[in-house]
C-alpha cells in the first residue's frame, strides 16, 4: 500500500514550539524536515505516525555553517545543497564535498538536511560516516535545556539515536585542528543509491609524520563504525602504501557486514579495505598539496621581494 494512514499536521514556529508539541503529543508524533526518509516509510506503513510536526520554518534559525578557528558548527536544518556549495566548509573539511556529491540526487539534496540524515540513523547513511570520521558532537535540545553527545553515543543502533521523545537535534559541532585534511569514497549500485560500502578518513600531520588519523565506515554493520585501532596504528608514522594496506586490513577486520542484494559479505569486506586505503591516501595527498601550495606561494613572494 502506497498511501499513508491519516495524520494530524502542525507547523512549528520555533524550536521551543516543536519541543512542546513533541512533549504534548507523545510517542506517536514525528518531526519532518526534508521528509525523504520518513514520508516513504509512512506511505509503506512501516512506521506508526499520528502527528506530523513540520520544522521547515526553523531553517532560518538552524540552517547555518559557522567556521571558527577551533570549531565548525552546522545547524541541523542545513540542507545537503548548502553543505555541497560551501567553499569555506570544503576548505576545512573536503570530506563534505566528496560525500555530498554522491548523496541521492538534486531533489533530495535541495530539501534533505544534515539533522534529518543523522536522526534517521541508517547504517548506510553517508553523513553519519562523515561525522564519525570528523569526531563530531551533537547538540540536543529539550525542555530541560541542551546537552551535547558524541557521535559514538548519538547512534545507539539501527534507526535509533540518543534524541529523546521530547527533544530535537539542533546543531553538529566539529573540532578543527591544524595540518589536517579528509576524504570520502563510496561504492554504490547506481548513482545516488545507498552505499554498498563507504569509508571516510581524516588525517592530521606535523611535517612528514602523522599525528592522528580517523576512519569511519558505513553500510558494513548495524551502526556507522569508527575504528580506534587505525588511529593507534597510524600515529607517529610516516605515510606509506604499506601503512595504508595495514589500515585497510584493520578496517576489514573490524566491520561486520551482512549479505544482501547489494553484495556478499566477502565483497563488502574487500570494499572496506580498499576504500579505507583510498581515503587515507587521498587525505594525505590533500595535506601535501596544500603544503606544496603554501611553499610555492611563499617562494613567489620571496622572488618578488628580491
């Protein structure tokens, strides 16, 4: 059946109004922003919703990208298109541009939001892997005020998050560190599809040495997966193909994919290994490219001065 059950609809005017409605209406109420995940589930009657609370009017308040020297803050109502088109965000975290280019299609990117993607908590969700890779924190607001949780604590299982019934995700925060870059890669059956497997990587370097690295995988287990063992492996090492290979092996060993129409378990293990290698390599290449660009710029300045 492709017709949703009857519902009551209300449009929230601000976040306190939305939280108040959630508290008053109870467990049968749902928030809708882009609606590209919730509405299809309602049409197939895979979820029981009696009240729909539309928060699109909150975009002016929570649709922002704020770049600071030590932290990037992104409002939960920021749309995929806005993330893709932000040159300033891409300069700090190029992983966002990599991921947003392979998310669905322009229709979805025009309406879908980062908050909706995270709250859907699909194990194959691209931005969940991005946020895990970048060690993001999520700001949740309810009647008792705000609280901040890590990505590890935010996702509690497939389609389950730390956001309570009378709470709403308002902001995602990302620490900014010098000497870093990032990348994302995804294998999909067709353009814009859910990932067969995807991987995000972020690397920070001091000169020729890696001082930290993070990898996040999606679509290879019940949750978006971060891999601390890779961070431990790469700290204090110089980048090399051998190092990327060992990190890829750890990624393959750490995931627990299931066979489905998108691929076998063995294929997904292989992809986890290969995509981890590629994204780590690309992250390091970006760091070196930025460093080379700074050196070239400084050399040109010195030539002009002389």
